[in-house]
């Protein structure tokens, strides 16, 4: 039964991170939200196209609404530190006044998978051994989360600079 639960949650996670819709990206817990100046809106020719900056994929659904996430490289061994499934999903809401609201969320499916993993460890290995494994996993997960958060913020700054100059790398 635990195996089926993990398979179901893994499938839900893959659907959530591969579906480029606002409702899919909004299913989760907000972990960081901020506003930043952003030069206007995205040109219409760049909507519904992938814009990649430093392994961050941006896709603007409309000229004022965009989604972004970390993009792991295709190789398993090259840039191994970045080869992972994304911890965070981002959303950009830009206004005509030159302000953008950036929201970073942990996907609900990722939270449910972690919770099921923790419960399974405690159930099968006991409270003491399970908690030690959970603490170790949590420390490494937090380090990965912080690294990905910084990469997403840096990728958005690159998008902002290119939007100012009007040069789009697609």
C-alpha cells in the first residue's frame, strides 16, 4: 500500500511540475514573495514560449503573467549539483506601472511526498532511527532548497536585465 501511495504522489508531482498552468503552479505553500521593478510587460511574440536563463525556464502565459522553475540539465553527471527535480515553482505578475510580484512556492505534491516519506521511515525503522534519518534528509533538503531559491532569484534578475535592453535569448 505504501508503494502505491508513493507511485501516486510521484505521478502527481510530475504532472504538477510539467503542466504550465497558473492553477498548477499555485498548488503549494508560498515560501518567498517579493516585489521588484520590472520594465513593463513581455512582448506578445514571447508568450507561450520557453525563455531559458541559467537553467531557469520562464514561460509567460500572457504579457503580464509568467511561470518559472529550475530546469535540470539532461546529463546525469555534468553539473550534478543542479540535476534534480525542482523544489520551487515561481510565478510572476507584472503590471503596466513597472512593478512585478514574484511568488515562490513549494509544490503541494512535494510536501505530500516528503510527509509520506517521513511517516514511512518512522513506521518501519522506529521513532529513534526514523527521526535521525528524517533530520539528515531535512538538512540536505534545506541546503538544496536554499541553493535553488538563489538560482531562481538570479535567473529572474537576468530576465529583468534582458527585458530592459530588449534582447531576448530564447
